[in-house]
C-alpha cells in the first residue's frame, strides 16, 4: 500500500496529519521537511522575545515525539527534488518515493528585497526556528533595530522589541502602518501607541544601500534622512511557496491553485495552508489553515468535504495597541466609516450594497468583537 506523503511539517502539515489519524486513517503516512521537524507555531515568532522564549522554548515537541504521536515516518532535513504526478512518485536526493495521495503544505517564504550595499547580506529575516535563533544571538549584542516593512509582521516585531527595551526604527513606503488591513485612522492610532513607546517611523520612503559601519549599519532613505542601527530586520511580507508545484506542472497563481476540496490541477495532489490558493483565495492565517485541515481530513477518509470559510477576524499581536480586523475581500467596492480616537478605533466597511463587509477594532475597543461580528452580512 503506497503511503500518503505530506510535504511540510508546519502547522498545516502536522495539522492535516493529526486530522487524518483522528478520522481513522490507519495506513502508512510519511512527512518530509526541509527543517528539523520540531513542532511549533510560526506566528509565535514575532511575539516571543518579550515573553523570554527561546527557539527551544517555542518548540513544544521533538521530531521523534511527533513521529510517535502520529505513528508516521518523518524525514527531516530533506528537500524534494521533483514530483512525477503521472507516476505518483516523489524524488528526494535522487531516490524515488511512491505515494497514494500527496499533500503540499510547504508554506510561504519571506519576500527577499533586492538590497544593495556591503551590509545587505547581513539583513535578517525571521521565518522559522533557525532564523529566530540567529536573530536572538544578534540581538544579544544590539540595542538599535531597524525594521524594513511597517506591515503586520514588521509591526508585531516592533511591538515585541519595544516592550523588550530596544530602540526601533521602521521603514517603508506605506502611508500608515498595516495599511493593507487597516483604514488610515486605525493605522495612525497604532503608529501613535508604538511611537509613545519609542518607535521612530519613516513612512512614505524607503531605504537605500545598507552600509556597514565600525559599529552597526547605516542607510540613507529616499527622503534624505539617515538611519543608523545595530541590525536590520526585513519584514516586508511572504510569498506562497509555489516553485515545486509549478515545476511539476501543477497550476499556480499567487498560490498553488486548488478547488474547494483542496485538490490541485493534478489528481491525488492536494495543497493547504499558506502555500494554497483555495477557490481563488490565498489566506495566510491560522483560522483558514485549521478549517482546511479539518475539511481535507474528512475528504481523504471517505467523506468529501468542501472548505467553507466563515468570517475570520485576524488578531494582530501589537499588545501596545491591540488589533482585531476583518478586512473586506480584495476588490470589494465600498468605504470605511471610522470613529474613535488614539485610545481605540471602531471601523466599519460598508460595501456597495450598504452591508457590513468588514471591520477593524483597535486599542480599548477590541472587546466589541463579538457584537460587531453579529452585524456582519452572512457569507
């Protein structure tokens, strides 16, 4: 009997493996991962510093424990060379591995900016436990941190660093923080709270070359200002990992294209999590990932189950100014109606039919989440 093979051991990979076992799948299962296979939650990386969490603290189970708990074979430190969808074969380090079903849970990788200068190669990105370990090591000799990218991840890291006593400067072309998810007044409230904690914002501009100095790094911004810090962190967002799928002939767009049952363009190959574009939507958040894992677990154990997303607000871990937001679907026409002040914002997005199609709550207004959810137009 050929096994089910899962590529990836993040929350998506381990999540679907757990669902399969929970639903009674008793045959062989193999998980392949490029890292060490420890179980951890990637969203915790941007809030672990103030909590005093090391990479080892964040890892709640070893690869050996995961293999035992799942009754599965796990292959750490392995990179899949290719997929042969017609023959149902993976190639790893030149060896062939047949599969009955293949699940792509390969996640997303940080967007790598084309930075220049003799310090460009020293700019950090944090996307896994190894990255986080290196980040913590560099921080032990640093007091000033420059963050390239004032979006969700950049703002979360800034919040964590500020609460941990570091000086933080944020750089980006955005007009206000987290501008893809928040209306301006809400973003400005976040900006003020982090500024009050010591953050320096360089918005509507971008950095030039990253230059090494005798102590730390220097960059001249497009607006002529100089930023000098001990290290730079790039946090400009992530892109779904689609390379393996594309090279194997699967349909890809922003993510690996699937239908509402998570089936790709090739029979017996499925995708879920940050790498997947499910019925036209790529949603790199925990709630859609877990909903997808539950649905696919049912489908692959005999009960075909489509992915049906409810309204899924996003909680952003800027504890200096908390945020809960449910942005309107991309391309939705309408307008924001925003009230409140720097202590807390309530924003409602009304679509062209004058129905509530999104919201944001910040600061002291986040307790309104349950009541405003009841106002949302049904999906």
